[in-house]
C-alpha cells in the first residue's frame, strides 16, 4: 500500500514540475525576464569614490572594508563594477 501511495505522490510531483517548466517556457517566449531583478546599491555607490581612491594608494580590500565600515565583498563588487565600466 505504501509503495502505491509513494508512486502516486511521485507521479503528482512530476506533473507539477512539468506544469511549472511549461509555464516558465511560455513566459520566456512572451519576452518576460525571469530571475532576480538587479537591486539598488545606494551605500556602495556612495562609497565607490573612496574605495577607488584607496586602490590608488595600494591598500588591501580588507583594510578598505574595515576603514569604511563595509564588507570585503562589497569592496570587491565595487572594484569589479569599476573594471567593467571605467
């Protein structure tokens, strides 16, 4: 009996997965953008000139992060954005 119920549950999950994939494909075909939307970065955009100035001084990412009160990953993303769009 348990095997029968497990088989029915698996079949239902497969149906749900198929419907979701079909819906996503239809949305893409209509031109809908899927996924997380790019967010705003007000704090890191405000601190970007200070971070880039510290790069000119040859400071490490950790030093810049500690000095400005932001994370090392935020410093890394500021530098990465600057290199992509100088």
